[in-house]
C-alpha cells in the first residue's frame, strides 16, 4: 500500500481525523478503580480484604492530584504581568522550586528541584506563577529532558524575555527502587534560550545564582 493510501486508511479508521487529532476515549472513575483492583489481584492480593477495600478509591484520587497538570495550560499562569518595575531589566531567578513528577516509562516518581531564570524586557511576572508553571508540566507523565524544555519554552513564548534559563536536578525512582537500584544519584538537565544560550557571561551569572552544588 502506498504512503498516500495508508494515510487515507488511517483517517478512515479514525472517522476521518488524522491520528494526531484523535481524542483519547473518556475513562470513568469507576473504570480507573477497577483497573487498580486488577493490578492488586495481579500482584497477588485480595482487593476485598479490609486493608485494601478503599485502596482503589484512594489511588484514583491520588492520581487526580499527581496528574492535575493535564487539566490546565501552564501558559495561563504567565499572562498576568506587571510593567511598573521602574525600568528593572536585570535577571530574575527563582531557585529550589521543589516538584514531584512521574516517569512516563515506569510510572515511578521523579522528585527534584527546578531553578528558573529570565531576563525581562518590559514586564515581569509574579514569582509564584513561575512555580506554578513548573508544577503544571511536572504533574504529567514526563521525562526530565522534556520537562526542562517545556518550562523554558513556555516562559519564552509568553513573556518574550531576552533570555530564559532552566536547570532541573532530580532523583528518578525508576532507577533507585528498581532496575539497577542505584541510590544517591541525581540527574541534571538544562535548557538555555536567548541571552542565556548566546552570552556566556549571562549563563555563568545564572549558574552562579542557583549554585546547585551548594544546595
């Protein structure tokens, strides 16, 4: 089958929509609870015993909290800005933003800290909004590299600053509690845009400010 015919076949199977635009079927809370029960039975447990009777409900509620990032657009947090800053145009840095995420490969927790900086043009944003952007993307299934880039791109797209820097230092429990079982290991990723990428002095100033080695 030619590539053109194959594409038409995929669209036909998806009611005329390209694959990228097909919506995920809605899953009810009851469906989710039953899935947890299935996992408990698969692990060798009895979901009806006293200690586990309410576990499916608790797990579903926990997942709604852990993955609440799917219910929001992190860019919305940055759209309320302030321009009365007396001409301030130096670096703004928020360091040690603690976050919890989950590895999309094993659904295991990722626990870490994000450091965010930007060089404003003519407006700044409330610092709590930077932390909310981190949480908005962290509360989804993630890989750390993608998370780092998403945060930086969001700030760059909405605030239009002269530069953005994001550094994340995190521990992955898919590595510490399974597989190679290596504890005390953290992963560091960075994304630099604009002046942070092009100007070594700006980048070094940001890295000095966050001082990730000093915690």
